[in-house]
């Protein structure tokens, strides 16, 4: 997985970058991620001041999420919850579609 992490008005530290990396790699267990583009921003004149944008490039449709909050951690956790929800929802939908196709092909089924 390729990880692109951008900081806007937020200092890049090893602790922050490795925490973000661990969070994104944890999503890799749910869905294959080819590339993760993450933007962490702090806008001093706005409320809430922190914004996080994540774009995950995956086989099939890409996954996007954006979150704002008063702390960087809270904004990032909102984004992670949105990403997990999208990934799980798409996985369930795909499985239901496959089950429906298997039922339609079952031998002895009346049409």
C-alpha cells in the first residue's frame, strides 16, 4: 500500500504519522487498499478547526471520507468510522448479491 500523508498547518511528527499509518493499515484487513491519500488540516479561524480528508484507492469503487472536529484525533476518528461503515456496507451488499445469484442458479429451483 502506498501512503500519502499531507499536513496543512499541523506539524508532522513521528508519533502522529505512525498513529495515522497504523489506523489506515488496520482498514487493510477489511478491504485491499492500493493507495491511501490523507490530508490533515488545521484552520485557525474556523470552528471546528481540524479537518481530515481520506481517499482510499481500492479495487472497484474508491472510498472517501471527510470529518471536522475540535481536535485532530476526534476528526480522524470520525473519518475512520465513516470509512469502516462504507467498507462493511459494500462488503455486505456484494455478499448479498452473490448469495442471490447462487440461489437463482440452484438446481431444481422453479422459475
